[in-house]
């Protein structure tokens, strides 16, 4: 008699939903970007400065991941772009199933670029595929240049690393070369941009990188 | 015929180990403090400045939680206090079982105060009892004053909130009153200290708070 075995990876349901999300997004010609990084590293501020640079080229929508509150969605809504706040109610990362529910509510036919701000956490989000096409890891200079070595998973999965708050660098011990060495020790080809909300041209570099990846069919 | 039911909370093994840790610590007259906060909020720097103020009164030992690297343990070892690096290998919080293994390796008879720096994450650590007596939540001004509302669980469980990097406050949008209101909306009795590594007297306030809680039997 054969023994029945039930096997279920904790990622299985998530991965199935992620695959469905990616198929749906591809079908609609939408490029999705999963933006990850620790609490307060500047993800929402980055979006506030990035979206005005992108909106003349693309129709942008945003998903805002948080444990609680709609503060971040309110900041994005002020830019007059479609936004949905995803609340995990204590969960430490977004899931593909929550993103799937949000996709069902968005006007997909009118969207070219979907920016998904994950929960502020440099750890768990890196393990959960949402169905995105690109992953951005955000690191602020005030967090310290040791973080790529200490949170390697996030920086490994990222297609682009963005170092934020560089206007504060002189007031910190952050050493840009040391941070780059730590990132490139994980992946020597990894692209790294250094930005400040006070320098629009630095944000333009990230806008250009996104532009080069957005489907314009 | 009765139906057999197996029930196991994901917290059950952890809680049992936490209780064992607490009993062992109590027996040895050791006060343990679980220090939690996001990546780069200044937990290790706080310890570097706090320990020199405490060591004349107490024998201090440290457990350093991280996903990877022994960087933080090396910083504490430079102060010449016993330290063990706890690596979660990707895990987003310390567990009581990992702390239990560390306690078996520490010279408990020679320790009064055990400072446990959790993994840099403002979310999951708040859910896992390590067997500690006190919990400290750390928030840096560079993370933003919206974080207590956005990560309420951490700030609710904390016995003391410490706002760090206040020397940078003028360069940020951080509003101390707004942060205090958000913290006190969760718990109107919550103690909040505001510190900077550049102001030893601010660190002294935290040292005094710890002194008032350490068993000196």
C-alpha cells in the first residue's frame, strides 16, 4: 500500500498567485516594480519625487504596503495617481494574494507602471514574489553602510539598489565606497544609484532606469 | 469514539523556551532586556554608548541578533564585555530557543544585566517572547515620526521607547511632539527618552531607567 504524502511549501500558495499576477500584468502590458527596504528608509518619499518625473511618459498606479494606517496611501493620493493601501494587520511582508485582490480593483487598462511599496522591513519581503517584473532595494545612508552585508537577501534579489538621503551623508559614518563594496561582494554587476530628494537629477537616474524597463506596447 | 485533535500554536515552542529562560535568569538574578527596532535605527550604537555608563554598577553581557555577519558582536567585543552573535540565517526575529542556547554558553554567575539586541526589524521581534524582563523599542528620527502609528505592535509591547539620532532632527521632518502623540495614542503612560550618541547625559537617562530595574540581589 502506498503512503500518501501531503507536501505544501509555505511559498506554494504565494507563488501560484504571483505567477497569476505576472501573467495578468503581462497580458495588460503593465510593468510592476516591488520596492523594498527597512522602515523609514525613504521608500514613500522616493515615490513622491519619482512619480512626477514619470507621469508624463507613463500612467502610474501605486500599491502601498503597511501593517497599519493609510498614511502612505494618502501621501501618494495627493499626487493624484491611483493608489490602494494594502494593510497586512501585523504581517511583515506583502503577499501575492493581497496584490491579486488589489489588481482586481485597479483600472488595469489605464496603467503602464505599477509601483508596489512593500512593508518597511529589509528581511521578509525579499522572500515573497508578488508577480513583479523588477525589484528595487532601498537603503538610506542613516541606516549605515553595513546593511548590505547584514541583510544580504534583500540586496541579492534586487535588480537595482537605491541609496537614499545622501544629503545627510556628511552627518553619518556612512562610507559610500564601503557600501558599494558590500553590495558588489553579493553581486558584482548590481546597479547602485545614490539619490537625495533635494536633488531632482539624482531621482532622474532612477526614472531613466525604470523608463528603460517599462513596456510601452 | 473521541476525535483526537493536535493543536500547536506557532508560538508554543517559543513560549515554553521563553519561560525556561526567564526562570533561569531569575534564579541567577539576571535582568534581561530585549532591544528592538528597525535596521539602522541605532541599537548597536546605543549599546556602545550605554554599556560604558553601566559597567561600573553591573556586570553586563550582550547577545547580538542578526541575519548574517558578526559585525555587531565585534563592535560590542571591543568594549570588552561578553558577547555572543546570534545568527538567524535569514530569520526575521530572535527566538527564545536561540537565546536558550546562548544562555548555556554564557558565564551566568558573573552577569547582572543581559542586553539582547534583536534583529533589525520593527515588526516580527515584537511577537516573540525571549524570556526577557524588559523591552525597549528604538526609533531614530531619520525613520520618521509616523512609525509608531505604522508599527504599533512594537511600541505597544515596549516598556520604554528610545528616540535616537536626535542630533539629526533639524535635518529631517521628524516632529517630536507628533511622535509622542502617536506613541501616547497607543499607551498614554509609555515612557519615551530622546537620545543622541553625541550627548552623554541623554544616554544617562536610559542608564538610570535600566538601573532602576536591574535586580541587585
